[in-house]
C-alpha cells in the first residue's frame, strides 16, 4: 500500500487536512472493490453449479420414470401375448380355427419373434382354408365380407354396458354375441368378458355371495391373469368357506381359518351378514366350551393335571364362568396334591 507521502503527491492540494483525510478514505475504499467482486463471482458460480446439478438430477429422475413405464408396458405386452397364444392353441384344438387365427395374428402384432407363433398361425390358416407363405409378411387378403350388422349392433350395446359398469347385463349381451357370432372380434369380446367377470366376481364376494364370486373370478382367470386385489378377495372368500365347513364339527380348525381372515378382512361376510369377526368370536366361545367338557371328562378319570392344563387352555380361549373358575381352582389343587392318577 502506498505511504502517506506518496498519497499526498498524487492527491490534489486541499486547503485543509480534513479534505486530505476524506480523499484518503475514498482511495482505500476503491482498493477494496475487487475483493467484493471476486466473492460475488464465486457465489454466482456456486449457484450456477447447483442449478446444473439439480437439473441433471431431475433429468435422471425423468429418464428413470420413462424407463419404468416402458418396462411395465413390455411386461403387459408379454403377458397379453402369452395369454392370447394359449387361448389360440385351445381354440385350434377345439376347432375354432378362425378365432385361433385372429389370436395368433394379434400375438404377432405384439411380438413378431414369439416362439412357434408362425407355425401355429399356418396351422390355423390351413384349418380355415387360408394358405400363406410363412416367411412373407402376414396381411389380410381379400375375402368375402360377411354381414355383421347385427353383431355390430350387439357389440355397440356391449360397449355401452361396459362404460356404465352394468356387469350383469354386459355378460348376457356378450353371451348373445358369442353364441350367434363366435368369430366376431374375439379378442375384444374376451377383454370385455374378463373385465365383467373380474368386477362382478369381486362385487359378489363383497356382497356376501362368496361361492358365486369365486366362480366368476375363476372364469376371468381362464382369460387372463387376475390382479392382486382380485386374488386377495378370492383367497379371503375361500378361507371363509373352509372355516364355515368346520362349523360345529371341528371348532379348532374353524378358529384357525377365521383367525387368518380377521387379520386380513374382518368385515367379510356371507349372505346372512355373519362377519368373519362374528364367526371367530362364536367359534372361540364354543371351542372354550368343548375344552371345559374335556377337562371334566379328564377329572372324572382323576387325571387332575391333564384337567388343570385343559382348563387353562379353555381360559385362554374365553372368559370362564364363575362355576368353571371354581372347577379350574379345584383341578389345580388336586393336581398339586395327587397328580394324574394312573388307571
């Protein structure tokens, strides 16, 4: 930094020393400006770098989301191709050659490299009287156009019923279409069948028609794989039916199944609106009563310790009555005093 004498030579002459001091202050302030400018550039550079990094992170997240959606789409296409291929084989075996041909053509649209698809398509074409070069691109050739006006009207009605979610009437309409025009848009008709059966089946189970719901979901599964919610509903309905099959016959097994069901769907009920919670409480109570009866039989045979442990198990199932409490105390005392008397 320049000394005071040098500053005095560079500054203009001032009548007072006060003016010199003011000018000196201005000079010192000027020498500090570059430091502020450097710091500002550093801060701006840091902010810019952060923005770039954040932008790259957001771009990476978008790319990951796009990849996940693309992967999900590929999985769905693969499942659809597999389902239609299997249905096509079944149609071919049942003599539904034209339906099988349409299914195989649809599989090729989804996955041209699907294993054995060309061979099966040729079989379906031969079965329907259509011949084609298996190595050539598959296109529909000129064929007589059947009169499908009636089928198209029914199909339009079915689409309206699908939108309104009238599953019962939709299934009746689809049956009419399939029975009278089995070759009319079989893939789309199957799709509507699946949606109607899946939703009607779920609705039936929720409403208490457990057997009917399971039947509908099983039919839907013959067309395509069930979603997780439908699988859960079917499983819960099965637990309820199995648990009820042990009713008044085997209370421990009834308790076992309704205990599982209460953890998953406690309000699931049958057509009598007897919920899983109601079933479990009743089964537990009767199981406790059976255990008390067993304890009395053991006590009659002077198997005091066995009677005592059985009463303890009954108390774990339900609250004992005052009379049963007295018996439990008595059996415990006899167990300490005599143990199980050998017969």
